[in-house]
């Protein structure tokens, strides 16, 4: 089955209410407040879900219980006054709570904007599979990159309010790793999460016809090798049209990572572009998942056929 474009939510308008949730790890209060100030500066009305600052009573790597994290996300999504749901941070925990969400009720709530990355990749997959909805792989409200990097902030702001102004994505660092030009529908995220989701009812079974956008953090080259090999052996990458690579922070010397990426992905015979500027790096460009686009290794760009939001 070839990937097809997903439903695009509406762009945000000044004064829009946005909900901030924590589906994964615990959130530092001071960083959350700093992120909320940025959103208020954009003339948004951010509301914080009840359990965002919780810490699980026994597992301190979780932002509260699975049930409470799921309830926060579902109630925010189903609130008709909320135009967007933004994740506060990643970490770990989405996979524990995804099965607790009422996807029928969330589908009935209609499309709205959803933003996050890292562990949130599992929700990007689920939103695509269960809701048929375009989501934004972008910075989270309490993430240090969002708080410190003006380019990261502007990429998200422009995507939310003026999506037609950010149709071509890439940075000066971007380069073609494998030549070629390909069209397809964007998908992807943190590659270790894509591998971890294999076999679950929330993951799309194939990237056929898609432009796979992947990045990761803290995975040494041999572990990235295992992750990519698992995706290849499972058939998940069969028929992929092209691959865009983001950041590989704390994954070892980049030359070693590049050698691995070429070894595992070069044999697919599709264009590959590296260092597109999304993910866990010093900047984190917002990239929509589920929209038709063109990946061009010669110009080292990803160009959207349509704006991320309508």
C-alpha cells in the first residue's frame, strides 16, 4: 500500500487557545514557564493540562501515571476551544499510554494541530494511522532548543501562522548523500521509536511511496545499525521514495554516523539528503508529516507541494 496525503488541520490565528500536555517524561517547571512566555508572545493563549508537572510516584522518568497522561491528551484534543495540542517534552512514556486513548472520540473531535518530536514519534505514527491527520514534527514547549534558538522558534511560528512561507525546508548544512530527486508523502521521526513501534497497531506498516525523515539522539553507531537493520529486515522501508536525515546528536563522530547511514540506506537506490536541520540538534526545524513533497539531493532541499496547514 502506497502512502497517501493526510488531512491538514487549520492554521492558527492570533488569540488561539493551545493546550500543552506531557505524554512522556517529567517537565521542569521553570522551562515550561519560559516556553509558555514564548507562546504568549505569539499572541496565543496557552493552557497547561492538569498533570503536566506530575512525576510518577515510582517511575520518576514518567510525567505522572499512564492514565493521567492519556487523560490530559484526550481531554485537550477533544476540547472544542483548543486549536492545537503542543507537547511539553519527550523522554519516554508515549508507548505506555497510547492504548489508553479513545481514538474514536479523538477522531470525532476533528482535525487540529499537534506538535512534538523525539518520543512523540509514537504519537505521530498513531495520529497518522488512527486519525489520518497531518502532524508537525517540531520543537516542544519546554525543550532547551526551543527556548534558546531563535531559528527553531521562527520555524514553528511561521508553520503555525504562515505555513505557505515555509514550503522549502533545509539549512546551509544540508547536502546530498545519495543523488536523485523523489516525490512522496512525508513520514518519520525519531528512528529508534519507529523501530520500537514495529508490530504495534499504531504504526503504519510500510513507508512505500513515502519520504522518510529520520533522526535520533544518544544512539551509538552500532545501535543505529541495529535499528536501521531492523527496519530494513521488517520490510518497513520497502518502496520508500527518498530519505531525509536530521540531526544525530550524541551518536558518536558524525563521519562514523555518515558511513553507517550510507552503508544501510545507500543500497535502497533512492535519494538521501543529510543535515536537513530537524531533530535533537542545535536547531530544530518544524517538518510536517503526512504532506506530499519533493526531496532533491542536488539542491539538498525538501519542498512541500502544499503548506503544512490550511
